[in-house]
């Protein structure tokens, strides 16, 4: 079972909290990340080792929201 690191960041992109979890696959790690998210967290990231596998809001969405997309 792969190990994932789930990170939550504030408005400035600073880490507010994180935890590690063993999940069956990437999809289950993403679901867990959303289920554990506190309302104060503005962004979440799911990492598998050195690889970022999921981020919300996505970089594309952030660019569009800022008018650069």
C-alpha cells in the first residue's frame, strides 16, 4: 500500500498542517485529503514521495482566478 503525505496550506501558501497515510491508490488518497480538510485550509496537496499527485485549487484555476489565464 503506497504512503502519501497530505498537506494543507493557508492563503499565503504556508503549511498549516500535514499527515501521512497509507492508501490503496491515488484516488483514495485524494478522497481522504478532502474528507480531512478543515474549513481554514485554503489549499491542499497530496504527495507520493517526491511527486505531487494532486493539488486544489489547481495552479490553472488560480491563474484563471487572478485573470492571467
